[in-house]
């Protein structure tokens, strides 16, 4: 009765939309506006805030530790894109193939790491890549006569450990995204291609990849942000936010250091705004190049 009355008064659409608008304003617009405002201030716990204009952003440009964090996050993002997009796509195509045995088992086993707590996973990988002779990776290297490696104390070896953790956790998730995209491709296309004598590679290149474009763009978009915003993995792998020579420091890690550890909230807010602008800029560029903003004829 009430619903019929609302529709008769032409107010129903506004009633149903208002809760979503309020949630958007309270949990996104207001925090974002507050962060932008804080980034132009000097804010420390127990002290009165001061408006300092662009000083925080100017300081960031000359902050070598922040630039190191940006470089680490950018390299991590690029490496994860190179691993966690083509590899899950190929695995999805393989598992989706009717010729593969035990498909459900492989899907479950590859997705299982995503259900594991990042705290537990980071601790396990820290022990695996430990510098002692008895650590798992060094024990494996010892079989080939290779001396123990201090993985977590070198820039390159540290990133190898970090990327191993990322691949182990997110390979199955991205694979499921691609599997869902493959389910939307009609089998008739492949049957017609087989009749025309197309090879497996030609089917993949001419049918699978073009029709998986929306899924690929989605995975690419979320992976860019996830790469730039990575923090917990690094925190657990190095057992804290102070890796040797900041080899594992990320943008979010530097935000945490300034905002939580040093209580420099205004400077931390500026770091967060830079991260937001950087992630949005990269994603807007890749969406533009992928043709997502073009109008369909």
C-alpha cells in the first residue's frame, strides 16, 4: 500500500536512491574532502593545526624516501601486471578446456591461497625466504650447490620474494575472473573456427582474446590500484615497516610511517592524495587507450 502510494506521488525513485546517495556522501565524499583539506595543513597530535598551503606537496617532491616508495610501488605494480594478467588468462583457458582432467580440483587449489590471511601468508613467506641455511628456499638452492641468499636484504631478491607472495595469493583470483569471462563466449564460435581449420593459437588470438577484452580491462584496472596500494604484504614479509634501506617501502607504507608512526597527519594526507591522483591518472590513461570512453555507433 505504501509502495503504491509512493509511486502514485512519483517520489519512489528518490526514496530508493537516497540511502545510496547518503552512503556515498558519508563514506566517500566526506573522507575525501577531509583528506584534501588535511593535506594543506600541518597537523600533529596534541597540537593545533596550521594552514600551510602547498608546503606538504612541495616537501614531497624533494623527499627522497617518498620517491623511493613511489618507485618501489611502481615497479611492484608493473611486475604484478606482467605476471598476474597473462598467466591467469592462460590458466583459465587451459582449465576451461574440455581436454583437461581434474578442472574443479585445480580451480579450488589455485583459489585457496586467496582465502588465507595475508598475515599468515606473509609470515610463512618470510620464513621460506629467510637467510638461514635451513630456510626452505635456501635449502632448495643448496641442492644445486648455490650458497645461501639473503633474499630480504637485497633490492632484487626482496622483490622476488614479494612477487612470489603476490603470485601465490592472487593468481587464482584473477584466473576466476577470466574463467567467468570465458563462460560468456559461445562455443559456436570455436566450432565454426575448427570447421575453417583454425589452430588453437588462432582461436585464442582471434576469438578468446578479443572477447575477453572487458574482463581483461577490469582485471587490469583493479590490478593497477592494488599494485600501487600494496602494504600489508610488505609489512609482514619484512616483519615491520622498516625494511633494509627501504627496499620494501611502498607509498601506503610511507603514509603509515608519517601518519601513524610519526603522527604527521597533514603530510600523510598529502601522500594519500598523491596516491589517489597517481592511481586515477594511470587508470584513466589505460581506459582511454583501451577505448572504454568511445561511444558505440
